[in-house]
C-alpha cells in the first residue's frame, strides 16, 4: 500500500525545507543518537529518517549503506499524521507492508518502530526509527518511552542547529557558518576525488543594496531578497543547497562535470538575475555578479575557498563564459591593494616612507618658473617604490584620504615657507579629492596650515579632478567657494576627460583649467587634439580662466601651445619631478630668467638636464 499524503503536505514540506537539514553532511550529534538506539534496542538498523517530497532521506544511520529510499517504500511516511509511535511487529503480517520491496528484499524488514520528529508548530519531519530483520511480538512501555525520548533528542538537535546561528532569520537559508562547516567536511572527505566548485552570487551590488535601503527601506529589500532567492532556487537543481553568506550574497556547492556546460549554466544564471524584476510593483534591474572557485588538492580551508570565490565576483570581465572563475593574479592584486591600505597609516606616521616631489611649471610668456605641482611618492619598506597611480585611487575610496591630504598639505606648505626664505616665491599646486571637499572643516584645516607656516593663501593652488567634481557638484561648489574666499586658487585638473566638461566652467568657482596630458602628448600629430586644445584655450580665456597644459614632452608641442596662447606648461620637456633640494638648484639655474632657446631648439630638454627620456616610465611621473 502507498503511504497516504497528509492534508497539510505543502506546509509540511516548507517546514522541512526551513530546517535546512536535507542533504547535509553527517553530524556527530545525530550519529550518536542512532548508535545509542541501535545498542539500546539491540537492532541492526537505526535511522533518523526525514520524509521529503518523493523520498525518505537519512540524516543519521546505523546499518544501511544507502542514504535514501523512495517515499513509496517508506514505513515512516505512513504515520506523518500520527503523533503516537508507529510499531510494526511483523511486516509480513501487515497488509500495508507485506509486499514492500524493503520487506521482500534487502534489508528484509520484519520489525519497525518509529517515533515522530515533529516541529514546535506541529509539522512532522519524519521519524527516529529502529528496524530488525526478526519480528518482535512485544514492545514494553519502557522501550516506547526510551524511543520517544531519543526522538525528542533528535528534534532538540535540529532546533539547536537553528538556535546556534546556522540559519539566516529572514530567508531561513543556512548561513555562512554552516557553509564553511559543510565545505570543510567535503574537503576532508573527498579531497581530489570529485571535481567541485563553490559559486558565490551577489544578487545586488553593495552600493545598489544601500541605495534600495535608503530609498525604500529594509522591509522592501527583504522582500526583494526572498524573490531573488526564489529565482535562484527555481534555476538550480532541486538537490542543490543554497546558502546565505551575507546580505544579498548567496552561495552553493556543485559538481563541475562538463566544464563548458557548467560555465554556460552559471553565466545563464547571472544573465537571468540581471533581468528586470518587479518587486512590490517597483521595477528593479539588479547588477548581479557571480564568482566561482574550484576545489583544489591544495585547498586548505573553507575560508580560503570562500574568499577565492568572493574575489572572483570582482573580476573585470564577468560577461564572458569563464570570466567568473577565481584568478590568482587578480587575487594577488587584491591582496597587494589590501596591504597598501593597511600599511598606509604606518607610512603616515613614519619619517622615511612618504615624500613629495615637485614638478616645475613655467609661464609661456616669460619662460620663467612661477610654480610647481606637489607629487606624492611612497617608498614602501617591503614593496619598494609605489606609484601614486596605484595607491591614490585605492586611498580615495577609504577614510584614509583626509589624513593623507592633511599630510601632503602640511609638507607642501612647509616647503613653500622654506622656499620663500630662500627667495623662491612661487605657487604650489596640491591635489585634493571629493572626500576632502565633503569635510565641513576642510577650509579651516587649509587655513590653519597656512597660518602655522605664515604662507600667503595666494601661494597655494588646490587641484581637483573633473571626475571627482561630478560626484557631488553642489557640495564641491560650496566648499571651493569657501576656499576661494580665504584666497586659495582652484584648478580643474584633467580637464576634458569628464562627461560634461563645459558645465563645470560655469558652476565651479575655479581660476585655472588644466588640459589633460591625453590631449597634449599627441598634439602635433592629431589634428582633432589640436582643435580641442585650441578651442579649450579660447573658451577658458573668454571666461577668465588661466590655462595650464600638462604632459609637455616635445619642443614642437611647447611651441604650438605657446603660439596658441596657453598660459602655463609642465612636463618632462621642462623638468621631471624633483626633490626639494633638486628643485631649488633647478630654479636658480633655469627657472628665474627667460630662456626661450631651451624649448625651441627642437632638442628634447631632458637630454639637456642629463636625463635619458627612454628611461622614464609612467611610474616616474
């Protein structure tokens, strides 16, 4: 006879799924109960049996090799609506089981006794059962009580798994702690035997998650999370267990099998999650990302594997098959970036790591030096010279940026004071970021540093990139106006590389426009660059701005800029970045008086300074 289907079957199955126990790895707490039951009742088989939709699955077992059997063969499934013990003294004499394959064949069940595993809200998960291949005419009251007590112990362990923090409260998925334990068990039991991968899914980009919380609240995001999980679970095979690693981040472990098919499957999942989803009638287009890491023979821990798969979610090209795999080179780059950020506070406190170089700026009309740009350098005690092109973009995304800017301001203004005492009266340009402009006290910090060294505000230029201004033009405009009011000059750096360059000239209270070196280096070869630079110079002058060209590397570019009215120039043709002492020597030698011939001989001036231009790399700028 087939076992009956309970009226509340769908709710019962949901309760079973919420327990997140199906298809989990063996756990000592459950194994001890079945071993105790087998010894206590002197039976060859003892099971913690959970009745799923079409099978019974054994969380713990003594006796059989199989981990599951079909539900239609399950003794336990016959009593899902019964609270009392189910006792079958002789299966051959019971019409429900006499023709059951588990009775007529292995393991030749004759005796069965099972106590219900029932949740606090009344849903039956399965049974703790004992089985013998010999019939038993009598089951004593004390035996019944003992079996019920053991079943209660099993339910306590199931509930304890949730209470111990293995289940996420909103989604009821197993969380990161359970994932790590399950992976460690797989590594220990099947290392190198089965080719597996850990797949990590970010259903929302972190900034997108925060935007949704800010705009619509946590309750909305919880609803979105549940809908995203439903999509993922519907896509994955039913036997695949999904874990919640963190907010909007999920993971699953799978056998790779055919690698190409695996990659197509994962990429299809990513594409599906990036499609528009309507949540509470609000359309959301998630920026989902997926990363994957393969179990290797040298995988030492679950933490190592999870970090690798998470790292892969940041791969630069996830849109192609295989672009989501963990890449060791990319990971090393992430580790290096992390090391730089963690080592920067020590560098700020040290006296021998951070330093400033100064690249001269000359006025085209007089060929005299009227200023310099401060360029930060970092000599790391382990990694050597670190290019600012590498570490500045990292720092700009952290709370370390204000401290770094203050260090540069302090050192740069101190150097201005030193030069003034040596009769070198020039302007110094220092780069700042949008994080600096967002500080309400930034103007007072600049003013305080100028006062400490008794330096005139008009000697200081602050340069901010066009891309930084785009982040918050209102705040930037307000703060820059404050700086202008205390006498500091403002320059828009890298002009022409943003999306709305001309609009900044109207809204930003700047004095100077710096034309990006991208347009200068090919100036004499590219007519379109000439057109853009000429137009920029004319427009800036009409609006009252001075124009600085950076990246001048040839006498031809210098002459062209001079002929077309550019105000100030800097670049290797004029001088490479110099230490403070070298700058002083350069200034006395070449920066005081007009010396047009040096830039108009058609000879690269770097050779005049004893610098081989072929030896200069981008990292040296």
